[in-house]
């Protein structure tokens, strides 16, 4: 048996709230890859809806890991970055990527939502993220992040032509496979809009209840990464991730638990052992 693929995940760790490393690690592990969880910031909870949050930045940790891993000859198959707290962490992530030039690079450009930057992020960090996505093999922005990366005016709803313009503008910033997650397109509804390196543009339709939970974007991206690491195509990976997030929302939606607490990932994880492509796909051109 060959060793499992190794995925270095550079992201924040929220102790409570089911997001970032606390959901990324089990998802990718269940799908058969080894996770090297690298915290950028450790928080008592995520920042959505909680007060009196305790946090510790892990500046310098990424560089120290890269140095040790290089010294021991550790191979890393995939580097998957998410929330980066400051410009220093962007520089460290770039150096980490330089250390492992053969790794598949995934960037979830965590910048904001609903047309606004997350608290504490600046225009300078948007520019740093633009540089980081240019190095990626796969990027997974939400519509807000896609607009910031392309300096495009944000819209709550997109026409098909507007959405196509947005993803093609992203392609000018990065030669990666692109997934714009959870975009509302007037002609087809909510979907995950994808552009492959081969030039194919397609949408995977989302069938979700009108509820939003923290961490679903992390679950989505982690499932895509886990699928790709086990050899699935981009199309299958997006279908798997869409189906899994829908399942997570479905089993959580009627519980009465606060949305800020996240989805019931613990109950959903076994689905990943047999999840398969079963989503409606629309070719966009």
C-alpha cells in the first residue's frame, strides 16, 4: 500500500464553531489523505456572532515548519491555504510554497462575504492575495472574494453574462482551475461556477435550504481537495463537495441550533466514504 497523500493546510484554528482547520482536518482525513494542520491563528471561536474572542497569532510558525520539513526531506503533495491574518503570514506562505515546488497548490482566498472584507483585513492584504492566487493550481473564492480579486463591483445576484465575465476576469489573474462558490445566477439559481484549466466552464447546481452556516465553505473546499487527492476529476470533486455540504446543511437545519455553531459535521462524515457524483451540471458555453 502506498502512503496517503500529504496535504499541508495553512489556516486558522477556531476551537469552537466548526470552521477552518477544525472541519478541514477530519474531512480530508476521512477521504484518505494525511493532513498537516498548520495554524495561522488560534481563536476561542470564529468571529461571526461571538464576543470576547481570545486569539493568538502564530507568526513565524509556518517558516519554522518549512525549515524542519525541508531538513528531514518530507514530501508534501498539496499545500492548501485559507485564512491568513497579516502580511507576514502571506510572505511565510509564499516561502512555504517555494520550499515544496512539486506540491499542488490550492488557495481558498479568505477575504470577505456579502460584499465586505472580513474584520481586520485591508486593501494591502487583498493585493497580497492577488499575488498568492497567481501561484495556485486551484482557487475557490466566493462571489465577494472573486470581486475583490478582480476589482469588480459586487452584486448579490448575477446574470449569466455577468457571472461569465467574473470568472473569465479571474482567469486573467490566475491560470488555476477556478471555482466560484455559492454564486446566485439569475438564469439557473445558486450554483458553484467552475472554469477548468482546459477552458471548460460549467455550473454545479446547489439544492440547499435557505440557511447559512459558518464553515460550509471550508467543508466544500476540503471535500474538493480530498477528492482531487484520491484522483477524482475536477467535475466529480465539485459534485462531491456540493452534495456533501447539502447533506451537512440538511441534517443540521431543523435542529434549532444557532447557525454560528456550524453544521453537524460529526454526523455527516461517514457520508464521505461513499459519496459520488450525483449533481446536475450545466455547461455554460
